[in-house]
C-alpha cells in the first residue's frame, strides 16, 4: 500500500456540503479549483486502480479450466477494502482544501520565464 500512505484515506466517505467560496478562494477561481481537484482525482483513481490490479493479479489464474476457478476469501477482502475507501474526488478535495496540493498556471510559468 505504498501509494495509499501518501493519501489520507481517513477522509469521511460521506458526501458533505462544501462552501463554494472556500473552494474558489483556494485558487482564486472556482473553475480553476474544480479543474485542479478533477485532475488530482484522476491521479488518485489511477494510483488506486493500479494498486488494486497488482494485488488481484496475484490471484489470477491464467488457465482456461473453469473447474479451477473458485472464490478466494483474500481476494474478496482486498476488493471490499478498496470499495470502502472514500471516492477519489473526496480525497482530492480534502487535499486541495488542506493546501496539500501544489499547482501552477501557464501565466505563472510565462512570468517566471520572462
């Protein structure tokens, strides 16, 4: 669970009402904030998906024999753990509002190059 250590999975999985002002003030623009949170959510989803697939790959049977396919208790527990994690958008929003994300705009890049 190396990438999970970097992500705070202790966020409540329940959806809560958020202040649009707080979200907009974090970047100065509501649209930029939503974009940044969306991009981070995509990154988190990719990390979690890759981690889940690598763990489930250990249980994969590469034989075509249907008789050998059976339920594996460990595989079910791993899947349930990932299902219970908060959604990636909630994790990304928590990071964004907690000032744990670093982002910059193209305008900032152009100013530093000048």
